[in-house]
């Protein structure tokens, strides 16, 4: 690639008529030579088809000297001294079946018409084989005149002197006739074979070869040969010194330069496809400083000038060029003549003054700063969304939420009689199963890769299947699972949480929650009314009491009526513990009565939920007021602390049993080892005492394991009781307090969810959180803090720490409820009402 | 009767498309041995240009030829290969500017390792491509000579090379081509280096590098042709033996003094091995021999840039800009040079041009990263941050992410 372009000096394009041929120009039909009649500058002989033209280029003129039509198409034009009589050079024109030698004549014009040129045929010779190209020169060092060698299409060489046939050489290893050249200085012929080799024969050899070809099986060995390994497309010979000539050959991708004795001078590897080349000498061959230059034209019409292997100049030729040469004109010495594909001849010179950066057009359009500012802001916004990950997610969540609709429903409890028959009847509870149906409807299933559904419940509830994965969601999916009661513990939480983990098609994970309340009939039955209860919790409504039949829709109305003895009073019996709870409705007050606290929690939650649901359905705004007495609260806290104490005591027991198990297990292994040693010793020792020991230890092990199982069960039960009272506390607090932060704080502090079947280390967790809450939110002196801080050296379950923990918890809870009551007292003092109570508004719209 | 002449002229002037049309026309009416051979040659030449058959060295990054299985209908301009090289190296320059010295070695090591895996894949793709290139042609163009010509015929030897290239490139049948080569070697009394060289081509395509090496070594004993040296170098690079390749380079250069193709190979290998200083010496020699060699100029410029001589690098890049078709890499590098030379008026126009010409996301991201660098040096932290964000939005690159993080912490520290 180069900066430069050739500058056009002269062209025949104007006078050129395209329709003279089929856009096919024979590259050999251009010859540049000097004639006596026009000795001031070179003339260009050009033929197209059967037209012959002679130009003498001159700036700004058409400069056509001669134009004539010949009988046959022209294959090649050469010049030389073929006759040898006149001093001028003759023109030889090769036709397919003959060659004709012409002489150029110039007649001086008498009038303004100017000079007249014409060519006069001197010799015309016909031959049989169709010709392809010719070469001429003083073969065999003939002094007087040039001989002619014609290569035919079947690649035989015929030699002629004027119009006499001399001899003929045949080659059978040329399939496509290639270039043939003659080296005048050493009388050699260069023949390009189809084996892609250059073979160099002397004229003498070729003469002998013609005779040999009559006699078979005689090989003729060339003077020298070069195997180029690629097809040679053209060869030129130029005399470079007194003794030597140079042979330049152009292959498919290489340019070779040889001396005529076979010495390779240069090889240039071209990284373009060459079309043609022309070599020339600067200076005269007999001068020592003569430089051999080669011009090569590439197929993307670029011109490269090499000296040796060095690139001297590269430029753009502007037009497609098939043949290139040099000419010496009167006003332009050393012009470059190029021949285009349809006979357009141009004379160029290598121009300088390059057009720098021709391709550059700067894109500097005027801009409006305000508009750019607006654009910039919008871009920044979108950039933020792309780069900041968390923001992108929120958008996606809404997307997923929009596409997915989830419905969760609980059906009626069903007695599973089939399994009842098959299994032992000691776990009757498990056979009452309640179906839980989740329906997922997705508008665009392609957006979602997979969904995982996880059910979360607190003991004693259990699922038949706790997780479910759906890999391909299409349209609507209905998933059913069943809930049942596992054991006879207290109910803590009757809500079921369903967790949906959705992976969308980009791989992002989105989680959604749903919660469902279990039906009362799953865990309760209707019992005969029990009227004397120790505990009583009142709920005020600013409306008359509803019939319980409207609230407890889980049970059949006739079921309710049948068992009802007193109006609007109902007693439920827990399936798990067998304890009863009685609900009463009178005027504007409901009351929940029972003998113990754990029973109240789940019924209270259920009752409030149902009540709200009912009023929501009937569209009545209502105020529910929970009115626990202070006494009730204090009792509740006391009971809560008591349950914690029981729980921790049971845990200590369990811990002790586990330690025992550990010791026994170690003891067992030691005995086993000893026994093995005894078995292995020679002679066998007395094994009976050891065996007795082992059996005894084994018995103790099994006993202790059974104890552990029982103890675990007790711990779990205590945990359930604890959890249910905890839930009651949270529920009451939520309903009487306006301070949502406080409610959630207490809820988080108690973290009742951390109580699970296999995970009963609740005290450890709550010690930390309660210490935090009491230190941060209760204004206490450092002394108090120190007093209540757990002793580090001992475990949480130790006596002193437990005492401190319970005290702390009591303080916190009492403080919380006292605050509520203080507020209420202030409110009620205005009304003159001394009863301590709380008011919490639940707005239902 | 002049059609033979016309086909010959079209063939000689390398107008293969027209030549093939005319050949088909001629061969419809009669069978002519010469026209048939011309047709074979023309087809071979077309496929060779399209399938990079003239390039002896084909271990350079060939992502393009791997991705596009489409048939190249028209021969590519002869210089397009060069252009590809420069862009490849220039993009490497991009990467380097944006990362530290450690990354630079990492990149090199990666390319060196990736070659061996890639070449096997690549040769397969190339072989199939050569085969498909001609498959689209007319159905009746089956070589009549190939079916008629038996190996006993007297002009089998002169025709063998034409047949071999036809089978190798147009039909893509390596086995058949090898068969021809063996027969020709048997039939010919004289030893011909070309057959060994061609067998090496077959072995190389089949991935049999050891046999290819043997054949090439044998060919080299018979004739010291530049093609053999180049093939040998390519083969050693393909089997990841750069030291042997360099050795062959040295041998070749002792025969062909200052040969540009050998020098370029030597420089490329040195460059890949991390000897930039040695490589640039060779590139300078290439540039002296052939000043129009873009790869050499681009590499010298890059070397100067990393050698803390951005002014000189800029002069080279300006020359490249004047001589080559404009591209994003050149403008990007010019912009960086301007930046290093404190030619503030030209930095942004250069990068703007680079963005205008850039097509693929990674290079675009690099340009934005560089712009962020420029903005940072002017003290415009907000602009720098924006540039980095744009870069990240276009294409995720780890160093951009790091830079953005660093910038953010700095901005935050300033606020506090």
C-alpha cells in the first residue's frame, strides 16, 4: 500500500471505440519501438482483433499516426531487422495461420493535411500449425538479420528465416503453450514447460533436437533447468552487462531473476497476485553502474518497482492493467505505458505530492449541548441499571411476579382409612390428613427455568412431602401435598409457610412467600361445653356478636348445633393434648376460656383470622379490641417463664443422659478391646467376667438410649409448649400495641421459629438477643447489666445463668406490657375508668 | 476457432471468471485437451486465492475463516492478508495498553498455547473449504482428463502437477492427491522437489506433522526454494517448536539474504516468544526492504510506544493511517500516542474516529476504557467514571471492573 498514484499523461481512451472487440485484449499485441521515420520519440504499435494502430503520444493530442484493418486477427506484434536491406526496423505481425512482415513509410504532406503514414507488406508466409506466439532474434549468431521462431498451439517450435522454413522442434511435455524467449548474448532459448520448470536450450541443441525427434528414445538434456514449482506466466530477457544477460521470470507468487548461465540472482516472494511485469535498465548495459529495475503490476492494479529484492516505489495505477511497458517520448522520457483490458492505452508517470489521508472524513457534526445533557442523563440511568446488579434484580422480581400467579388452598381433613388398616393404631393422629393444594399459573412459561416449592410448618404438624421441584412450567401446575399431626405436643403455630424459589431464564433466583392457615377441624373436635375455666381472655367488638356457626365454617352447622347446650358457647377439644377450650359470645364481647395458656394461642389466632375474614367479606368496618387483664398478663408471663424453666430442665436431663451414653460407649469399646486381646491370646484366657461386663454394658446402653428417646420427646413437648405460649404473647402484644417496632423486636427476640424438632437450643439464642434488647432499649444502670449478664465460665443452662436469663426476660416482658398499660391508663384516666386494659385498633375496610 | 486464443488470453491475464465461462462454452461442443487443462488451472487458481492456498504460513489467527464457512466467491485482494495481520497486532496493542506488564506475558503465553489446538481445527476447516469452494460450480465440470488419463500415458508426467493441484484444492480429496503424487514420483526418472513439498502439504493438512517434516527436509535437500522454508517454519510453529522454527529461519536467511517473508516469520516468532527487542530489529529490516509492509510498520510503532517514545510511534501510525484503509485500531493507537505526547486537541477526535470505525464489542470496550484513562488524566473523575461504565456496559472485562471499583473508592474517599 502506498500514498502515491500514477499521473496520467496521455491516453487513447477518447478515440477508442469499445465495440471493435469483445473486451478481450491480447497482451502481446503491444510493441513500443523507434522507427527511422519518426526518430524523435518512441511509437506504440497496438492491435485489437484485426485492427492495427500506431500511436506517437503527444501531450493533449490524439496522436494517432496510422489505423488499418488487417485480414485476420493479430496474435503478436514484434519488430526487428528481418530483411536486412533497409536500415529501418521492420514490423512482423503474427496471425493464426501466417506471419506478415511490414515496413513503415512516411510521406511528407504537400498541403495542410499533414504527413501520411502507411505500412507496406514485404513478406507473407503461411504455415499449417496454428500459431500461439513468436520470438525473434539473431539465432545462431547470424550477423545480417533476425530469424523467427513461432510456437504453435500444440507447442511445437518452428523456425523461419524470412519466408523459408528451417526446422521444427516438438515437445511432448507442454500442455498449455507458455512463454518462449531468446537470449541474444549467449544464443539460448528459454522454454517454460508444463512440469512448471524453466528449461534453457541453446539454438544448436534445438537444431539437433529436431533431427533427434526422428530417431526415438534419445533424450536431449538442456543447458540448465530451474524447477520453479509453479507455472511461469511470462519471461523477459534483458542484457545487463557485456558478458551476461538477465532472465526475469514471473510465477504465480514469485519473481525470479537469473543470469543466463543459470545462476539465481534474486527471488522475491509477492504477497499479491501479479498480472504482468516489465524489466528495464537504467543506464547502458556496458556501463558498470547500470541498475536493473522490475515493475510488477498486481491484480488490484498497483504498481511495484523493485531493485533486487528491495521495493523502491509502490503506487496505485488507477485502472486495471494487463500489460505494462516503458517508452521514451520527446517530452516525457521514461513514461509508463499501460494497456487496459479493452484496448485503452495510457502513458503515465510516477507522480509525487501524495494526497494525504484521502479516506479521512471527520465526523464532526454540530451538537446541541442541552440535548446532549439530556441524553447523557438518560444514558447514565440505564448504565446504572446495567452495572449495578441489585437494581436490576428488583425489576426482575416484579417481572416474575407479574407473570406468575400462585394460589394456595387447604382442603377438608380426610380420614385416611387405608393406611389406618395397614399400620399400627397407636398413632391415630396421623391418619387425619389435610390436603394442601398449590396452583401455579404462569403466563409466559419461557421466562421461568424451574420452581422449587418448600413447605415450612412448626411441630407437631408434618408434611407428606416437604419440597417439590418443577423443572419445566407450562401453563398451570397443580401440586398437592398433605398435612397431618405427628405427635401429641402443644400446637404452637397453625400457619403454614410456603416458599417458592423461582429460577428465571437468565439464571436469577427469585423467592416468593405464601402463608396458609390450617383448618381448625384438623386439630380440634367439638366437645361438650366446659364452663368452669380458670383463664379468661376477652375480645371486644363494636358490633353484636356473631353466631359461631358463621365463624367456624370448618365444621358443619348441624355438628355445631347438635352439641350446643348453652347459646353461643362452644368448647373445642384438642386432638393432640385432649385439653379443652371454650369460646363464648355475649353482646359485644367474646371470651376465650381455658385452664392453661398453650391452648389459647392457636384458637386465638384462628378466631381473629376468621373474624376478620368474615367482616371483610361482609364489608363492615369493625374494631376488635383484645382486653386481657393485667393479672392474665402476669400469669401468662409467669407461665412462659415456667415453661422455659421446664424446657431447660428437660434439656439438662437430656444432656446428662447423652453424657452417660458417651461414657458407656467408651466403656463398651474398652471392654471389647480387652475381650479381643483375651480371645487372641494363647492359650485363651478366662473371658467370662469380661463377657459379663460387656453384656451388662450393652443392656445399660440400650436402656439409656431408650431413655434418651423418651427424654427427647419430653424436651420437644416442652419446646412446643414454650413456643405456643410465646406465640400467644406475641399475638396479644401485636393486638394491643401500636408500636410496631416493639412488636417485631419482641418477636425477633423470642425467635420462636428456631425451635424445631431436632434443634432445641433455644435458650442459647434468646440469651444473646434478650441481653442485646435489655442493654439497648431498657434504660438500666451498669450495675443492673452486670447483675444480669450471664456468667461466662458456666454454660447457659447452668443454674445461675438460667436464673439470670429468666429474670432478664421477665423484666423485658413486664416492661413491655407495663408500657402498654401505662398508655392505656393515661387514656382511660380521662374517662375515669380505672380498669387496666389495652386498646388496639384493627381497622378493617 | 478463435475461442482457444481467447481462453488462452483470458487465462494469461488472470481473468479466471470469464475464462471459465468461455471454457465451458468451448467444451460443450468439442473436447480439447488444452482448454480442459486451462479450465483446471483456472479453477485451481481461483480456489487457491479464495482458500489462502498461496500462503505457506497459515498459523496466524484465523478466527475469521473459522467462523465463516461461507464460500469466498471472489478472490480476495492480494493485500488483504497483510491487513489482517496488522489489525491482529494492533488489537494486541490495545490490550496491552489497558493492562499491566504481567497481563502482557499472559496474553502471549495464551496465544502460544492455543495454537496447537487451533491448527488442527483450522486445517480441517480449510480442507473442507477448498472442497466446498468448487462444489457450487456447474455439475458437468468434472475433469474429463482425470478419468481418461491413466498413469501409463505419456503425458501423465507433465499433467501430474496440474492434476494434483486440482484434486488437492478443488476436490479437496487429499488421499487422491497423494495417490497422484506417489504415482508421479514413481513414473518420473528425475527427482523433483515439488512432489516432496506437495506431499508435505498433504501431510500437514492431515495433521501428520512428523511426515510433513520429513518430506520438507527431503525437498530442501533437492532445492532450496523459499516455499519450503516457509512451510517448514509454519510446521514447527504448528507443533509448538519455536526454537526449531527460528533455526529454519536462520538457515533460510543464509540462502536468501534479507528475504522479507523469512524475516517477518522470524520477527513474528520472536514477538510471540516475548523478545520484542529482537523482533523489532527484524521488523526494521523488513521495513527497509519493503516500506509498504504494514505489519512491520505497525509493530515498530507499537514497540516505540512501549519503549516510551510515543512521538516516534505517532509518526509511524500517521504513516499507516495515510497508506491503509482507516480502522478503529489505528485511530485508537493514534489517540493514545497523542495522549502520551500531550497533543490534547487531537485526542478526542482520534478516539471518536476509532469508535466510529470499531465494530466488535471488545474493541469498543477497550476504546472506552482508554477514553476513561484520558478523562482521568484531565481530572474529570465523573467523565472517567462514565467512560468506564460505558466500557463495562458494552463488554465485561475484568480490568475495567477493577478500575471502576478503584475509581469509586477514590470518589467516596474524597466525599468523606
